[in-house]
C-alpha cells in the first residue's frame, strides 16, 4: 500500500519543523523581504514552521527573515492569545505617540534593550487564507507589529535604541542604568520576537 503523490505531498506539508534561527550578523536580517504574491502551499508550510519555531524559542513574534526566508510573513502570539496571528504582506498604516519600551530579539540572543516605539498603531495585511485584515493595536501587540514589520525591512531593534547605553546582557549581574524602568515592566508584557 502506498500513498499517492498528492497524499504524500499533503503528508509532508503536515509535518511541522522548528527552523534554524538566523542570528546577527547574518545578512538576511538586513535585507528587505519580498511581497508574497501567491499564498501557495509552501507559504502555508512556512507559516506553520514559523509558528512552531516561535513557540520553541519562547518568542512572542517572528518574521520570515529570521528563519532565512525573504518573504513578507510574520507571526505573533501574545501571552493571552489562544491562536497565533498570521500577517502576510503586513503594513503599518498609522503610528501614533511615542514610548520607551524594553525588548529583545530571537536573532540577537542574550541581549535586551530600551527602544522607542509607538503608543498605538494601525496595520493591515492578509491572513493565511488571503483575506484582508486590519488591526488597531496598542501595548504588546503594537510593539510586536512594529518589531516584526521592521524585520521585513531589514531593521533591528538595536537600530532604535533610546541611546547606545540602553542595551544590556540579559543575565547581567550588574544592574543596568535603566533598572527602575525595567522593574516597571511586568514580565508578561516584555517583548521578544
Ligand atoms: Ni526580532
């Protein structure tokens, strides 16, 4: 008994893989990802693998560049989300206000920094079925959308540090200069993506 070619292909697509994380200074992190023109089975597989990779790394978000793929796909799962959010060709259409927030990046392991982000954003894109979606976001979701869409444009959070001293090693024994600010941020609201 054998699988038909079609079943075999479907079987292969159901298998989800944790993909290797690309870390700095990998040049793929500095390139601009291309728009997805066809939401093909290989894009669906990429999405599934990205979700698995994000969860495996305990990240809140992940962009395709981070797994070495230059396609405009991001995935986000906030601590309270039951399902991951998928955005294909996401775009920020409005960014309002300014705040300093702590974040980390799965592609810059072991470090965290204090960065400038918007208070509120509006974004649009496609879901994994190709349906147009719009989202009004604040707090962690706004930060996630900005961080991940930045990745698609080859931008990293270290480009947006409040100042150069506001980058520290995660397990630093010495308190960073912004210790007070850090203590104001509850752990569940801290971003890594
Ligand atoms: Ni990141």
